[in-house]
C-alpha cells in the first residue's frame, strides 16, 4: 500500500486529502478565510481518525508549494515539513496550478489547452498553461489579464480556464474559444500528482524546501505617524 497525506493551502480553502495508490480515499476542506493556522493540523488529525489511519501508516507527505497566498503557502509548507521531519517521511512538493488543472483533464478535448489561474489581486493572476493531458507547456508565472496574455492559445483552439480568478478573467478574455470551468485548489489534485512523483523518486530536500511565491512578498509601510495614533 502507498498512502499519501496531501495538503493544499494555496488559497482561502484549507484542504487535506488521503490517497491510496494515487486514488482519493478521503478529503476534508474548510471554505473559510484565515483559518489555516488554527485549523490545518486539526483537519489532518480528523481526516485520519475518520478513516482509521495513523501517521505510522503514511508513506509520504505532499504539499502544494505555490504559487498562491503568501500566508497560506507558508503555513501549509511549514506544517508539511514538520510532519515529514517528525515522522521520517518523504516530502513531495507539487505546483499549485498543475494540481488545479488536474481537475479539468477529464473534460478537455484533444488539442485543447488548460489554463489554471489563481487570483493575485488587481488584474493580476498566477497562471500556467497545460495541454489537454495535463502536461505543462508554460510554467507557473504572474500574468496581467488586461494585457490579454493567452491570445496565442485562444487563437489555436479551445482553452479551459479554471480557478478562483475566473470571474475576473471573464471581463477581459472575450473569445468563443474561452471555456470557464468551476473548480478551486484542492488537495485531491495534489495527491494524484504526488503519487506519480513518488513513483519516480522525485522527493524534496526537507531542509531546503520553500514555497514558490513567484512574486516577492512586500510589506507596505504605514503612512500613519505612530506617535499620533
């Protein structure tokens, strides 16, 4: 048996899953903002208790490594690293956008494209381009929607967009080839990819593993005078 625990905190959803030989056996998700820090570990424990597993039954820990929310990724990766180190388990990092796009493969026509997107505020998104089988054609990177970054793919054929930036993207991407599918980041997709990576021996170095933020985290300096507040 190959049992993987997967974590995805790329967006507001706190998502954990268990996969046995790559097949989803359990999923728990909280669709609430700002709960990763307090709810992630209890969710892991609750899911494993419900399915009758203990940490000793696991073969690896997988985590969505980004892009996505700075705070969410930091908490998810730190938790995954801590569990992997404490229980001497391999750690597997999975691209958040590749995992998001995994959920659309069954709906995609041959010779079409899949573009998973994560909202990065204003008119920016994090996006990747996959073929209809889920192979990455353009790696995850920041994009500005009003600059119409996906025109070359929309001109070639159908493009399936998925993620929490869809509503924003609909205002800019006007094309008969643009198809918007429901779907959000989930540990279910992370576990599928992680199982494949584990089979190829693609595991991370726990000591040096870090989230892939894509953009530098910036702290804005307050304009208020602290002496007057």
